[in-house]
């Protein structure tokens, strides 16, 4: 599923809403992208449970002056990413538009396993990285997985990472906010147990 926007100033959003389980598997991709001056569409996914696996991806990308779209993923019960699954917002090399933000409201818990990732990346010299905001009532658990914001250009600022559950568990995992030339992003945990 792709939402492409080449020249018009406003793109239609992609919205997926289910009462039950949304399973995205088999290297599937749901993507919004921006070319030229246009902003990318936003990607909104809502379900009771969301399971993304097998290198499947939710992606927002900009390759021009338009801003990358926001990815908003919300579950009533839980969200799981596994086996290389990813949620990514990026501004590619040569673009001047900022990468989009990622917001994950995981309901009770977020599980990231086996090389899963949530990240914003900026390869442009001028653009800034997007922010990542993750919330869960109970816990956020990462096993061999990554949450990151990175800016590889000489000028852009790194995106911020905000994580707010009752428990944060990291097992062989990384949470990073970095920039090459500009300031790196902030990482904030709001949790009584780390």
C-alpha cells in the first residue's frame, strides 16, 4: 500500500482501523512518500492488537523539500514487532524536507524482538530528524532491537526520543539519538522501573 504525492501541496492520508488483530507479515510494506515541494501523507494505523513481523515495514519518506509524513500507530491492547520488522520515517540524501515523526501508543505493552526497529533517519545535509514518542500503560520491552533517531548530514539536528511506560526492559538492545554536525536529540524515560 503506497500513498504517493508528487506535486500537490496536500496528500490524502492512509488510515487503517480494525477492531481486532492487525497482522502485517511476509515482507509487506505500507508506505507514504513525498517528492518535490509536497508533504508526505500521514500514516495512521489503529487496532486492538498490532503484530508486525518478517521484515515488514511501516514507512514515511521524503526525497524533496516537503516534510515526511507522521506515522501514528495505536493499539488498545498491545503492539509487537519481530523478525526484522520496522517503523521508519526518513529524509533521504538530497532532500531538504525534515523527516516525519513517529508516535506509538501501544496500549498495555510494546514488544520488540529479533532485530525489530523504530527509527527516524536523515541523510540530507540540511534536514532535521523526526521525533519518536512511545507510550504504554505497562511495559516497553526490547530484545536485540533498536529505537533510534539519527542525522547523518553536517547541519541537521537529531530527533528526540520519549518513552513512557511503567517498566522499560532492554536486553541486548540500543536506544540512541545522534547527529553528525548538529546537536543530537534528547532521550527521555518516564518510568518507575528501568
